[in-house]
C-alpha cells in the first residue's frame, strides 16, 4: 500500500507542477533568467543543474554528467552568490523549480 500511495502522490505532484508551470515561471522569471545566463549553452552544465536537489554531491553530479570539476565548482559558487542554490555547496540545492525542457525552451 505504501508504494502505491507514494507513486500516486508523485503523479499528483507532477500534474500540479505541470498545471502551475506558467505561474511558477512568472514568479521565478528573474531567477530563471539569471540561471540561464550562469549555466550557458553547455549541455553538461545544463544536465548538472537538474541534479542539484540537495541529495547529490558535486562529485556525484560530475560522475553522472561528466562536467568539468572546475567548471561545476565555479558555476555552483556563482549560483550561490546569485542566491540560486541553498545549503552546502558540496550538495547544492536549486532554490527554484525548473521544467525538464528548461534549457531547450530558450536556446
């Protein structure tokens, strides 16, 4: 029963995010623009941002995305300065939500 409930909650959460995306985008417009500017067009940097959920270390992010260690560290530092991540920079957590096509939408 627990697994079914958890899965149902995930589906509901996903639907609510989809329905609320336009409002979230308006609310977070400045932060999202800043994020796009800091991350740039690098596919590996873009992929790494999606793993910044507070549960992955920078080392884990590098392993999954093959992003350069120096580039990731510098980017996280700039993101922290811009108040786009919170918590320990070794386990960065993005403070705004972004949809899966976030970087595709504004290329």
